[in-house]
């Protein structure tokens, strides 16, 4: 695999790149680390070639063409010039909960101009807009207990008798929902529900601008139900594709020219998972008070998830983990330490000191020259008691 220039995507508020270097072995390593030509992160030598995730029980950010080789053409390039309109949109989508977390009810969503976000707690900074998303039978969607069926908007009158007890319309709740299985408006199937997910909407959000999205409990902070997530590398490009459905994400909806929308699902994390994931990953005391975490996914330039990509952060974390690839019961998998991301592209750095953080990704084909190739980098901030979500690449940082 040919080595390429590392593309560094830096927020104006951060300034110069954070110094990185391969000063030792990766955590848990018994072998010497490898290093990118133009980077400084400490990586294992490649053992498995990176591969795009194929659609199936993974239903979002997956490949439908059968192509497994990742696309990296956007790295180091400026990309196409964005369209002139619309300059403002309503940012909308579902509050999507990580793994098997609870219904996304009473969740606060805020959007910020990334150029104005500093290493101070965003709770005390001025957002561009904010809303509290609550469950509404007319807009909410259901996530199926079977990960292969994903999340979808239920059919209002599509399930024949016996009654599908979904808890709506005065019915009892048997943790079911009426799933649209493609057989028509009255032919839905009564399926097991993992959770309901609420829809949010924030008007007057600028396009073609670096943004940050923060998700908390309704009191603008973590609470007994919700941890705080802060998502970086959000860019609502006017070149992005048209939405195919209300459950689609990372897309433009221009069907109503007077009221343009951009659909982007907001990422939420339960308070229970904020505690449990670090413990399962081997951090017995959980995330230390006063420190934070970094989590995210690695995508290629087509915004498709990529497996077998290694990730490092500077500063380093007390514990770094990849995951098991299960879209429903997503748990840390320490056996992937020398391999990299699972098919969901997931990684997490746990116990990271607040302040600037630099994320670097790399992968290689062990059957080729053995060299490592950059899959993109990103600079952001870590906040105490929060998870900074950094989805690297996806074509979002090269315009």
C-alpha cells in the first residue's frame, strides 16, 4: 500500500499541531511500534489489511457496491468548492444512542460554531442553537432488537390483529413496534423493539462551516440517565447527497425549497455506558474524575466505515480499546489491540487529560510493502466528564 501525506485537520482555536512521537510501545504491545512517514503516532506493524464494511446487519455508513478497498482520494486535497445555497438549514435528525442504551427521551442537543469553541467547557459557551428532544409518536423511530433490521420509523396503522402492543395510542407496552418490512402500508410486522429514538430540530444552522454538536441531559450536563458527548468534525456541506428517507443521515433535504434541512443523527451515550465501557475495557475505576474520553469511528473518503485501522491519540490515554463490531451489544474487545478498528470502525481512548487532543489513524497491507498509510487525522478538545466524539475522515475535513 502506497504511503501518503498525513492530512491534518485543525480547528482555528487550537492553533499549531500538537507534538506527537513514537516514544515507546503501544499499550499492551510485545513488539516494537511502527510510525507514519509524516506522522508521529505509535502503531503496531500492520497485520490485517483495512477493509470497507459491507452492508447487512450494519445498516449505516456501509458499502453497497461490494468494494472492499478503502477510498483515500480526498486526503491532502481541498475537495470540490461547496455550493452557494442554502446558506442556512434546519439541522435535524434522530438522537441516536450508542449500543443498547435507553430511549432517547429528554435529551438536550446544542450546536456550536467550531471556530468559537475553546478548551473551556462548552456548557459555558454560546451555542448557535439548542433544543431538548422528547419522544413524540408522530416523529420518533424505533430501533429493532435485531441489529440487522436497524432503526426505522414505525408504520402507524400497518400491523394487523392481534394488536401490536407498542405502548402508543393507549396500548400496553410489550417492547414491540410495527416495523415496515416493505410489504405495503398495511402489511407491517410486529417486531421486538430495543428502544425509541426522538427527533430533534434546530433552525438557522450555517452550512459549509465547521460545527460542534453537544448532547447532554436536559439540565445541560450529565445526569443519572445521560453522559455528555461533544461531536467534532461536523460539516454540513451543500455538496452532500440528497436524503433518501427520514431515517437517512449526513444528507441534504431540499424537498421544501423554502425550508431546507440537513439530516444528521446526534450521538448520545447513556450514563451507564459511560461507566461500564471503561470497566469492561480494563479501567477498573472507570474514567477518573476531572478527566475525559475520546471515541469515534474511522471512515474512508466515501464516508464508509473501515475495519482494521489503528488509532492513536496525543496525549495518550490510560486505556485504549477497540470494539467487538456488534451493532446492538457494542462492547470493548481487547483482542483487537494489534489489529485496529472493528467493522463499525470504532475506537475509544479512556482517561484523557482535558485540553487539545490529536487523533491519528493508520493502516497497511501486510502482504504488500508493510508500510503504514494515513487514514486521516483530526485535532479537537477533551473536556472533563465528557466523551469527545471524533469521526475521522468521511470526506468531511478536506473541503
